[in-house]
């Protein structure tokens, strides 16, 4: 909703929105009675009200979520541009992709609900995740650990799901009769029937005590249960709040699926205030929440495994009438107030997720100029949007925002804090290298590839490229010279370090460097054991202080399993390339490839790729050879644009059949600019196994 700021807000500072030089913006979705997005609307079709007062719309545009121009449209809405309604209904390729987060409230999920949530997410990753989407699977408990990161790597996402284990959630005491969390909440709210029941039962079990004493015991018991529950609930909401605030660094609109088994809000604990803060943070970060109740269809009476009190008066049954709705109130508010929807009371969560993806694929962007008198306020402003003269249309819009973010709850009682230690250049680079999202002040390209060597095993090659145009050149000895500090770290899937490098690289200006076309390339080689790894690299210009970071994942296979496996898919170019698909002998096939670190190609060039095939099977005869075939697939926006026929790989002139090299080239002439996926699949016709590798690249 608001302008994206360079850093997510810190919890110990007041986040002041600069409402006097920027427009305030919100995203709006409009649907007809059948649930279809209503296209073709114009600025004059909308009425905008802030706190009940009409507001002129200063900016209006239709946006396709995940498209290449979404970021520029959002940036324009933060300024004073009057550009409106351009290319309103034109479909745009999703060359940037959508950031999608799954936040599992595993502190409030029973075993069945957790398994249902894991299945729907797994199906999404395998069947619905778009080519350029980036997805993060996170949890309230944090048990996913290091894998709780935004990525397009499906292996990482499935590994994250495997780490989600059932965590028993039970807010109970040992007193009798048993009191549930909802019953404690009703007693706190002075439900007479329910309170009387527990008073009578307490007096029956403690002969001689007065009714007033029994009532005090019941109320104390209820308050203790609610305090236990509130600690868990605030932990769940706190994790969601942190996720949303950190997403402020990402451009475009973000979609968060909040999956829970339901929880209750105690109005006396500050949880209601937390909900409002989350929705305001979602507005600032451009986050839409879709809440999903993983319990599905819930039968009245609760779980048979849950101990319940005996009551012939039916007072407990009457008090439980609103329990299901109350457990969904917070989830419903989070969805409604961020412009999303709630998916409740259904055992088919998959269709609800599919519908949410479709609903949020397009939206209208409205922006207005706020009032100057809000400078010293910390007021929550209500947003209302409707389509003039068409009351049958459903409008989904955020409900409101704080113009100035109130002080964090934890900071209200603190009188003073120790000053933060002064940052050094090295600590600043390390901090940004470890942050959740890349730093883009210096755009870094990273290329990872692995090969199996006969004597030392797996060799990982890390190549990073820094554009020289963003480095500071100075005259030294009559020459233009610049320096860049490069660093990198290697982690396994549990976040344990496995290697690092730090280097200062000095370069002398070349014609390409000064014209903006040149770059600095740095390579690092490391032998690693099979497994899943993340590589983080960073670069810093010591003169300007500008920093850039990026990360990537790579999975190194275990050849001892005798399963068919492939090396990394290496891509690049070679001069005057001929269009072919051929196999060449020896590891010179990789040496002959000029690796394209940035994975960016010109439209009139040829893309050359190379791959090694490991563990191909051979027949029983001593002189038998492997029988493997290869197919190439190139995809843009999830649509195939190049598909080659399955072709047998020649093994002539090879002496080592345990590693078969293959190289090929694909002409890019005639293909439109955009982001592509290259996938190479290999089939072993003897062992009936298959393996594939893929990589992404762009055509300029």
C-alpha cells in the first residue's frame, strides 16, 4: 500500500510515514457475482473515502501481479504521476514472478490439520508454482530453521515441509472439572450460566467454601488458562508480524497464506491491538493475507479425544455454540482487513488456494494525497472503496492503516536502551550477507556449478560478477583504478557453515568498464560432500560504501547410490556457434564453454549448454555401452517455446562410461525478451531411470 522502504522497520524505532511528499496507495480487487475479476474499470468508476470523507484519486492503474512492470507501476503511484489506465486489459508475461509465503501456525495445528496443510502446500509446489514465482514456507515455532527462506528451488521447499513435525498444543490445568480455553474466555467475559456451573462444581468438590470464594477460584483459574493461551497466541501473531514487516524490502505485492487451526483473542491481553498493527504493517509492505482453517469441516461437540466435563443442565453445550466462530475471528479479521479472504469450513483447501492465486493475479492500484495535519498523529485511518452505480460488484480492499506507526508493544515500557555499536564496513557487509533478502545497491550475478572429479569427488565452482559501472574509479599513477571487496559463505541445509572466502579485487579501467558494459568476475572452488547447500555472496565498493548481496541453492547428488545423476547444467556462449546437439569426448566440453555468469543473453545469440551424465547403466556383456537419451525443453511463462525430440547420446571415443559429457546449442533469434527456464532431461533405457537439471536465464 505504501512506498517500499529500503529496510524493514526496526522494532525499537517509530516508523514515520512520509505522507507529505509521497502519495498513499492501496490495491483494490473487484469481482462480479460469479467471482470473476472485473476488468476494464477506470478511475472515474471508483469512489474513495478515508475516514468517511471523499478523497480524489490522484493515480489509477491496473496491475498484473508478478509482471515485469509491476514494480514501476507501484513506484509511479508513490510519486505524482498522473499516468492512468495504460494497457488496462493487456495480458503481461509474468517475467518477474510473485513472492508467495506460507505461514503455518503450527502452535495451533493438530496432527490431522498439519498433515492437511503440508499436503496442500506440497501439491502447490509440484503443480501450481509458476516458473518465476518465489515461495517461502515458514512456521510460528521456527522449527523449519534455515530453510525458512524465499526461493524458487523446489527441493528446498519440499525439504522445508519435511521438517514440519506435530507440536502438541494443549492449554489445560489439572483441576476438575476440566476447563477449556474457550470456557475460560467466556468466564472472563462474565457468561453467567457457564460461570455458575464452574462455581457449583468447585463448591461440590470443596465442601465448606463460600460461593464468593469459589467464584474467585474459578476466575483465577480462567485467568491463568488465558495467560497460557495468550503466550502461545502472541508468539504466533508475533511471527506473522515479523514476516510481514521483513517483506517490506521486496518489491510488488506479496501473498501470504496464513494456515492455522484457529485460536481465540483475549481483548484484555493486547492481542486485538496486535491484529490492527499487523494489518497496518501489511498495508505498508504490500501484503495480502488469505487465512485458511486447516481443520476443515468441524463437527459440533469437539474432538472425542478431548476430555470434557459432565453437565446434565446443558449449560456447557449452550456456552459452546459460538466456539468455532470465535476461534476463526482473528483469522477472518487478518484476511478481511488486508484485502484478502478467509477459506473456512472445507476439507478441500486446494481449491481455495487455487482460487486465491487466481483472484490476486490482477488488481487496481489507487493512490491519493494524504492530509498534512496527520504529521504528529498516530491514528488508524479507515479506507472505503466502491464502484459507483454497480452495487452488485464485490470490492476487496484493505480496511485501514496507521499514518504513523505506533511504538512497538515491547518498547512502550522501556525507559532507555543501550546505544547500538557503531557499524564497521566489515560488519555492515556481514550483516547484509546474512539478511533475509538480497541487497541490490550493487546487482550481483551468481553462477553455481558442480562436477564430479575422479580423485577428489564433487567440486563446486562459485562464480560471481559485479558490474564495474557501479564501482568508484580513481586515478592512481595515471591510471583509472577501482577496488571491490568480495565475500562468500557456504552453508548446509541446517545453516552450518562449510567454507568461506574474503578477497579484495583491484581492477584497472578498460573501455568497457567506463562505458558501463564491463564487469568484475571472481571465482572460488570448493570440494563438498553430497547434500543441499546455500551459497551467499556479497560485494562492497570501499569508496562509496555501496553493497550488493545475493544467494542461491544447489543440491549435490550422492553417486554411491548408483542412481542416474547429472552435473549442474552449465550455460554460456562460444564464438560463431553452429546450431547442433552433440556429444563430445572428455571434460574439455566444460572447458570449451565460456560460462555466462549473469545468465543474460542477446536475442541474436546462441545459448550453449553442457552437462555430465553420471552412473549410466550398462548391459551384462563386458563390451556393452550405456544407452541414454536426452531431451531439451525451454519454457517461458510456463509455456514451452522449444522442445527437442528425445535423442540418443553417442558414446563413441569414450573410455570412461561412468561420466558421459554432452553439449548442445540453441539459437535464440526470434525469441522475445524475457525470463526463460531451460530443462535438460536424460533417460537411461537400460536401468529405466531418469534425471533432469534446469536453470534460468534471460533474453535481453
